[in-house]
C-alpha cells in the first residue's frame, strides 16, 4: 500500500488529486488561473468540497477562460449566484471576475502570469523536507510577501494561507512529506 501525505483521505477523487496533480509544477496560465479560482473559493471550506465541484466550476466559469470571465456582466454574475452546482458566495463570485481582470493585467506586465508567480522562486520549486504533519506550515514569509503583492495589484481572497495552499497546489513548493511516495517524484 502506498504511503501518502497525512491530509489524503480514502476518497478516490482526493487520492487521484494527490497522486497526479498536487505539487506538480504548473507553468500554463490557464491552469494557474483555474487553481487561483479554486483556491479562492476554497477559503473557509475543505478542499474535497472544491474537488467534488471542480467540474461544475469548469462548466460554470467557461472552462476557466480568464478572458471571458473578465468580461462577465451582471446577468452572468446572477446566473453564477443561482447555480447550485458551485459555491454560491456573492463576494467570491465577484472576486473571481475581478481577479480575472487583474490576472490579465499581470500577464500584460510580465508577459504571462506564470512569469510573474514563478519569479518569486526563481522559476523552480522549493523542495521542503517535512517529516510529519506538524512540520508543514499554513503560511510562510514568502506566502505573506506574495499575498501582499497580489493584494496591491487588486486581487481578492488571496490571504497568506490561500496563497500558500496555491503555492503547494501549483508546485512552487514541494510539501509532500518525506514518507509520501510522491515526495521524490515532483
């Protein structure tokens, strides 16, 4: 039996996410935007809740096409607000729309969002050495710094804890514990 990180339960969706996606470096702007949206909606909820609704989010938010999302009007906002297949949180939906606009602004400034976000770690993941659950932080000085920079650029729902979870998800940090079979693979 494979040893996995402490946070993985026996849900096949969670196992697949951990085994295939979590911590794998992502440089594609569309996928980076998808994870940004999902992480912001996760605030205050469990990640498994988001994973279970991920495909619904994908449909509701036009396959995470940030160009389209940046141009959502009041009608589309109301449609999302009444879509029971996703998390119906007024401020999170509004922030997804405004964050798409700021995402495009960052792309215009840096050539891509990937160039921007990965510049904080000089383009390569930080490989942490965490042996147990208690070693894994919820925030770091780097997530604090990135959070402040994103907020300065207008992004919402990007507190340090959300940013650190984002960094873990997109592989900026390898936080698989040393006893996890994925530790040396990402």
